């Protein structure tokens, strides 16, 4: 199976069913399939070749989703760029993978127009609001501009011939790189189909599911909500942001949503809302969380707000999409675990010499084996070789995640830290996660992050950043004193800084590098 067949299969089975709801628009599977076919036929006629790259620089919208499938149906490789990314970084991405076509709107085009002369591979831009573009801008751009909607009208809705096999690339997802520039994670059709199948299996998705997605499509967690729903014939309620949570809550109730993917930042915002218990969440079948583990306190609060809803704690990374999940019935017994490997995936924990660790509680690097493991990083052979290493079968490569884990006696996984997050304090190896968990146990703490700061005596000292409830009277010294009652002396923060908010990435993850 190829990724475009997600939409094609559901359009054949459920042509008149609503596939996508977004800002008042409701599109059926057949309507989406027809639009994607029209776009793909237009791209092919303009010279778009198999495995050419097409970039989508739009807010989450029907046009963004249709564009993903239009590029795929034309045999291309799609990449979704977060609308908040700045022009210089976009210039780097477009040049790094030689993007041939760009689908955007006038607002975002204006933000990047000065960098476009440097993007030599870019041949065509499709604008979803072409008619609103200022004429002076059009005159100054040395690239072909096309009206997105006029193009769709001009080309047939017939499905184009299949141009790819499952080993071809389907997507590039750009993530932060260790060298300060983004790196493109290469995902094949096989990678994406395998990951989607496994997640759909353990979430027990059916065509009756209605998923609300408030995460950006540039984030693999948000992207797969759409891809998976289109595959199993469900419905996606698409929102461009999670900042207006009262609106999200209203949509969950109104649209009878059954699945709600979140990150800890969304949970923290939810807890600030009033009178949530008055809403009817009886149709909400499950919540999922990944990116960062939910503190146990968050899990308890979520279960109070959504008493009939299953909560799935999960772990994954862009390089393989998803690794593990904790069955909801295990949540009370082991709330800090991220479970076991998902279907069709194998994991192991290895020491610094690559030897498999079997003793419960011993910490090592997590290694992932499966069809969901990426093909590598675009144009970064050394980075690829560092994380994709020989596996048990000759010629096979497995993913060294760079994340430290431990396993209990029953084989359940526990995230400890990123390898490069471990702090050496006065000769002791310190996991920031352990300290953050202790901070979250304090009733007044809403968010917490721990980093290492330079110290003449200790080498590294522990510094904690916290966000408190508005009603809190806690001071920095109070927090240190309370930590000393919960933690060994070498784990107690040397200093604490109270902030109104903590920095977040474009995908809602805590951005520790901005604190360190």
C-alpha cells in the first residue's frame, strides 16, 4: 500500500461520508479525492517528476490536506512547513531538498518573498488566495505564480497513474539539528503505512471515530492524525491552534469527538479552564499523549475531567514516528511508563558498548527495529550513520534513538532522559526528569523544567524553572525546601526561577535549549 491509497480506499468505501471538518467547511471523502486528483494532474502536466519535492506553507486547512495527497498522487515527496517558521529557515529548507513547487497563500508569501530569489530549484508557486495578491509583488517575483483554485477547476478529477513503489520517499519532516540547522527526516511510503497500521491497531480505530487535531501538520503527531483517519475512514476535525481551548472544548462536544491527541502543554492549559465538568464528554473514547511524558499529577487531573475516557501514554520520535504505548488499563499501576513496543516494532536497551541490557532497572540507550524506521536524514550521511546502525539481519539498519530508558521486571519501558540531557553533578549522574517529577508533585506547580548551569565547584549545578498557579504564594526557597523532603541531596536544585511561562517549540514541546 502507498500513502495516497489511504484516501483512495476510503473514498471508494465511504464516498459521501464527511472526511474533514474545518472552520465551517465539510468535505466528503469523494470531494477530497477529486480535489487531490485535480491537483496531481496539474502538477504532472507542469513537469513535476516522480520524487520531486513539494512544500506546503499553510495553516492547517482543507487546502493543506488536499495538497499533501495531490503531491503524493503525482509521485512526489511532500513536506509541511510550520507557518511560524521564519524566512531564513524556510530558505534553507527549500534549498536543502531542492523544492520544486510551493503551495502557500498571499500572507505567507509576503513573509518569504525576499528569500525566494535564492531558491533556485523553485519553479512554481500555487496560491490559495491568488486574487488577493498585490500586483507589485507579482511583478517582482521571478517564479511562476498560479491560482490554486483556478488550477483545480482546469484539470480532471480522474485518478492519475500510480508512479511510485513503497520504497520511494513519501515525506520529509524537518526537525531541529545538532548543528543548528534543520535536518530532513526521510520517510518512505512503507515507513508511513507501517506506522499508521500499528497505531490504528492499538488505538482500535474504526470508521465511527471522529478525531480532533489541534496540532500542526508539520509535527508528525499532528500529521498522522489526519493520515490515519483518512485511512480507516474516520472524520477529522481540523483546528489550526490549541490556544483557544474553550473553542476546542465546544467542538469536542458539538462534533461528538471520540479521539483527542494532546501534548503536556495542552493539558496544562486545560487545567486553567473553569467548569469543564459541565460538558458532556461521554463520546470521547480516548486521549493520547506523546512528545513528553505526562506527569502523574496531570494524569490524575485528566481522569477527573474525562472520567470515561481512556488515556494512552506513548513514546515516539520523528525518525520512526511511534515506538511504544501503555495500555490504558496499566496506567494506574505504572503511571510513569510509556508501555511496550507497538505492533510490528521491536525495541531493546543497550549499554555504551552496544550490548543488550536485560537486567531490570539498568539504564541504557533505546534501540528501535521495524518497518517504521526512517530511511535517513536528507543530505546528511554522517548524521544518518550515527543513528542508523547495523541490525541483527545482514544489511539491516536499526535506530539508535539517543534516549535513555530502563525496563521493569515485566518489560515495561520508562523514559529517563535524552543522552545529552544527563547532568554530571559532583560526580553523580542526574536525570532532570526525576527532579521534574518531584516538582510536579507540588500542588502549586503547573509546569517545570530542569537544566544544568555552570558551577565552579560542582561542574554543573541543577537549576529549576517553574510556572506556578496564580494563587500560589510559594517562593524560590520554599520550592527548594520542599524538594529536599522528596529528593536525595544531590538532586535538590541549587536555584529556582519562577516564571509566568516556559518557552515552547512550534509544536508545543518544552524548549529546554532556550533555558540552558
